[in-house]
């Protein structure tokens, strides 16, 4: 088996205590958003000039041969600009992958990832700990039978605990409380139906979102981030969305870090047949 993984990231630093949305791993679905992305949580612990766009850009590629043949392409761009008391964040991510058993070229490859998502968020500080935000976004995920999912949210964030060392954040605990609306247009792309209508019923979702993020810095270059969020549906049928993200990052040099991310997402009424999705990603990040 041959495996090749490439990950390139461009990152800078952001001092704002305002929370933002969570990371997107290689196979992570963009259904929901946690209190703050791990990249932005890392950036918030250091100084950066106000008013500048700061962020990360990354790309990944994996290729396997042997008993199976598969490849996956991933991409991620995150950018953030802060000018007190305002902050604006942008996130764009996507993934595409195919796989098939090795040695039989007559068997067509199947799509294992095909998604693209965009998200915008604006924050305003009311106090050093309290902020309000507006969020909107859209994404497609054909493997999960999501033709187009659009969302909007308004809410407030609060930093409960924050302990700063000279050059990094030792401890940070923050929460988001908001109300989110989701419009989900569904279509069964995979597997292709021989009979029947692949156009599925559209779904509306309206409910409160409660999210929390806990960050612990062992040192300047080693830190752990744990994020958890839940959203129950108040509109129509019962539905619960839960997402948990855990990330451990360890600096190798001043500009390189090795990170491990585990993502779990649960949807009690998904378009696809499986309710729970997980992803475990090992990534090499470069900071500039």
C-alpha cells in the first residue's frame, strides 16, 4: 500500500477573544458550527495588528494502492479580520474522493467524498467577555444526499474563563447560545437509483444552538481543544444534531506543527441512512 498525504497551511495570529466556528477535518461534514475553530483559537492567544486579514489555507491529498485503490482531495481556507469591537470571519472548505477494489478495472470507482461549504460570521464585542454574532452559510454534500443546505443564525457568545501566560493561552472556556434556521434540499446521488424518484423531500430546521469550547495550553506549542454543540429541532418532526470535535496540536518547529483531530457528528434524522459519522485526521500544518 502506498500512502501519500500532503498538508499545507498558511496561518497568522489574531488577538480577538471573540469566538468563531469550528474546524473542518478531511471528511468532516459542515452541518453545524461550534464555538470557535481550532485555528482561530490558536490565533486568538497571540498578538496581531488590528484591521488585517489573518487566516489559514490548506490542501490535502491521500492516495492508496494495493488491496484497494482510492484517493481523496481536500481544501480549506479560513480568514478573519478584527477591528475593535468588530470581527468578520470567512470559511471555505471542500473534499472529493473516489475508491474501488484493486485489480478489477471493470468495477467502477465509487464516490466517497463530494462536498463544498462556505460560511460567513460577524461578531461585535459588547464587553471584554460578552459578544453578539450573526452567521450564515451554505454547503452541498452529495454522499449524504444533501443537494443544498443553507443556514442562518443569531446569538451571543461569552468567555467564562481565560488565563493568559506571557506568550500563549493557558486556559479558555467559552460558550455560544443562538437560534439557527436550516433549509435542507435533499437528493439521492449515491447509490444511483434504478427505479424510483431520487428527489427527496426538503427539510426545514429551526432550533436553539448551545455550543461550548474548552482550550488547555500545555505550553506555547502544545495545546488541546475540545468543542461540543447540540441543536434540537422545534419546527416539525423531532430532530437532534450533535457535534463533538477534539484536537491535539504539537509544535515541531517554530513554523511546523503536527495535529490530530477527531470529529463525531450525530443526526437523528439524516438524509443518508447512517446517523453517526466520525473522522480521524492527522495533519501537518505550516505557520507563516
